[in-house]
C-alpha cells in the first residue's frame, strides 16, 4: 500500500472507480499492459469543471481537471488489479483538451496529470505523453485523460 500511502500524504483520497458513461469497459489488460478508457474530472459522481479551456475554463482549472482525471484513472487501475503497488511503471498518458480556438497550451494542461504521477510514483511515473486539442469532449468536460501502465 506504498502508493496509496503517498496519495494520502499528498492529501488525495482514491475514489470509487467511475462507471462508464457509454458502451465500453473502464480498462482492458493485454499481457502486462493495462489500458484505461478516458477518464473525466468527476468528483463524487459530479463534473468538477465544464467548458472549453481558454474560454469558460482557465489554464489553472484545466490543470486541476487533468489531475482529477488522472486520479480517476488510478481508481480504475486499482479496481482492475487490486493494488496500485502492482504498477511497475506508467508507460503513456494521453490527454485531450477541449480548447477555445486560440488556446495552445494543451501540454501545460496535461501537466496536471503528469506532475501528479511523477510526484506519487517517482521515476516509475515518468512517461511518454500526448496532449491533444479537441473541439469538444464528452459531457462538455475540458479534459479527458487515459493511461497505459505496465503491471505485475
């Protein structure tokens, strides 16, 4: 429970894994890789932020939304494998950012997820990444995060 202890020290309580909002599974394992479906910035079943980044949502709020979505990814991973200590490393993070047309700081938004993973997992949390601007995202969220992790 080392990883969950680090989360607690950072003031983060892992939520119950969010339920899918459409026809898909929360995660899929292939060999020793676990792929999460995209997670949103839901807290206790409610969206924390909605709107486009650079218009209704600030860079700081979007950074926080990415962090929340990454926490929800970790909740899904725990549901699938039982313990976050079974994560050998975070392989890749993909972040989608619903962006106002002039907004170009998608990498700074997705840092919300990346910074959290590096803080909690140390070197095991350093990962490859994509930060993609999008016209819109499901439920009008500003950020969606998905992960690929190597597990025991």
